[in-house]
C-alpha cells in the first residue's frame, strides 16, 4: 500500500482503514462474514444411525450469578473468569471469582481500530513468572495538534487477573491490532501504525515493563496483522500476502490469491486452524469472483455462484506448500467447535468444514437463491472427505439459534427445528430426545464509541448462550448434560455467559 510521506496522518489512516470499511459493504459476501455467527446451515437430521447418547437430564442450578450484560463467553484461568460486558459508557472487563461469583475488579475496555470487523473477546496472557494477566486496550488522548477524526487513539494495558493490579500501561498510539499473547503464550504483543502508516509489532515484557518493537520482533513490512497462530495477513503495494512468522523470523510469504484464488481477501472473512503435530494450517477465506470493488457490491445487480465465494486450503506450516483445496467450503461453521478431540491434535475425530453444493447470492439484496450446503468431515493432510451429510436447503437468513458442541468429538448439527448430535469420527447421527438440553448461542453486539470512524456500525462481540432443546427452542434451565458442552470450566465449575448474567455451575463428580 503506497502512502505519500507528506500526507497528513488522518488521510493516510483513511487509506489504511479502507479494508475494514469495505467489510461493512461486503458483509453479505458468501457465508464468510467479518464476525462469526453460529447458525451457518450444516446438516440434515435423519433417523438416528447410532444409539442415543446418554446425557444427564437433571436440572442444574447455578451456584452463583452476576448481573451483567455480557457480549461474549468468558475466558477462565487460575480460578478467575474474565468477561466483557456492556456498560453505561461502552464495554467493561469484569474479573469474577470462579468459586463464588465475587467480582474482583472491573476496568473499561476500548474496542480499538479493529472494531467492528473483529469480534471483541477477552484475552488472558501470562507473565514470565507465571502470573495470569488480562490484556486489552483503553481510551487515550491523541498527541496535541494531530487530526483525530478518522481513528481512535488507545493505550495497551495489562492487569493482574487475580488482583486487578496494573502491570503495564502503554503510550497513546493508533493501535491496529488488539493486544494478544506473544507467540500465543505469554507477555503482551500488539501492532500499531507508525508515522508512515506502516505496521510495527511491539512486545512488552510484563514483568519488567520493557518494550521492544520493530524488525527484531517482526520484520514484516507494509500493513499487517495476525490471522492465525504465527500467521499474518500482509498488505503492501496493494497486494495481500500470507506470512508465517516465528520467533522474529519470517519463514515464508505467499500471495493470498495464489493460495486461495483470484478475488480472495481476508477482509471477506477468514478462519485458520493450526496443527503443530501435523505441521499444517487449514484455512478458509472469502472470495469476490466478480472484480467489482467491495464497496460497490451493494450498488450492483449481479449474481455470484456460492461455490466461487469461499475456499478452504490445507498448507504446510513450515513452507507454505499447498497440499489441497476444497472449493465452495468454509471453516466458519466450525468456529465454536474445538480441535482437542480431532486428528488436528491428539484425538480420533475428524475436523469439520461446510460446503456449498449449489446456489447463488444475489446483489444488491444479498439473498441466497437455490442454495444448498452440507457438512463434511475431512482428513486434514489431504482434504479427502471422510464422511459427509446430505445437502440441505439454506438461506441467508437461516441463522437462527443453532447450538454447537465444542470439544470436536460431537457437534450439534442441523437447521432450525431439525437438529441432532453428530459423531465427527463417523459422520453418523446419534439419537436425542426432547428431554435433552443443549447450549444455544446468539450473536452479541456492543455500542461503538461515539468518537470513532464507524459510528453507524454495531460492535461485534462473540456469543451469549441460553439453554435450548434440539429444536433450538429456549427452555428454562440448563441440565448437567448441557454443561458437558461448556469448555470454560475451572475448579470443578462451569462458567457461562447468559442473557443478562454470568453464571457458575458446580459440576457433578462424573463430569469433573
């Protein structure tokens, strides 16, 4: 991306932000959106091909509840649940004791320049001494004399997760990527724009407060940001690349379109899974096959074949070598499904992708026509199909409240009023009854700060949950069987964000 060295900062940041703004205009592009929605259509519900799976139907009563308006599920570590919730002025972080629900501390959170294109979710890192730290952005004043009408100035901060003690506060910057755990494990890293509107990655030692930045931390140039573990999107001179960066070294860079095809852009949605064991990335990216500028899609009368609007690719993590591709497929439908029980890690279940088999998306309406999709279990090193479901009719509005189990061995698959448990080892459905209760998810949003560049767009959180039957209909209470689908557990407690509250449930001994 070219920038005039004499252009004012505000003008250059407008150019940098075009990719983010384009997301809003192209948000209807295929099934890839700028924020995850759990209701992507995935499977039919035939008669059970395996015996019903036993799920405890005993009603679970919360051990404690905290009245909040959560915008997503908590992150749990060291006996503390960190959750983001709406506040009178925007969003706040709340640290809650897993044992008794006592609120330990709270701090305001700023969504940063990534809003609204990237879901705002809690992040917990560790210091070199092993302490857990909550890391996020807070509002900060811009340096005097600068035009601030196009971007938010923020400061990266870190707080001890247990005590709320401030461990670090950075200087005001235009931070382009919210703080994340360096190398995926510890300390605080973030990416900000320099005076030329180029990206610079910073690493903060949370024990000493010392900050490093620049080529020693990440030698990439241009505008870049993380899209997966040690995987970056890089835009330079108008060309987007993928780059694998590990321990300050660029292992490889590849043009995104050479991996995913012409018209591919991470602005149209992306999801990447990493397997260290298999030396493998599996990723899906949205594609605009028309050549029409994203911001003009809603002004055009055109039709896109859904199989041309997204693609999943498996490629070597160490070299970038493409191993396989699957047209018309996406990983977005499996974003809430874990990988621990799959062959990507140490399990024997197959990872899951969704595939359009036919249909179109029409513009300017953004509606689907004659669209069908299926659920596919695949071999991660070859992309070969291990099992697949029958395609079902889908529509753009088929995004009702569909639950998803989250460990990777079972998923709750279907369209509204027609759902069942599916064994991802075999692709066979397991019987369920209307006494079974599951955890359904609904997209959460938050109010955007009033002084930013995206005033008319709601901020994207992740999901709040509610108990439901296999039909997707809400029921009054969770059961102990439903709590087996909750991954935010600690100290024999399952912690979950529901509408208007965060609750902790004491797990039965059998589930501990």
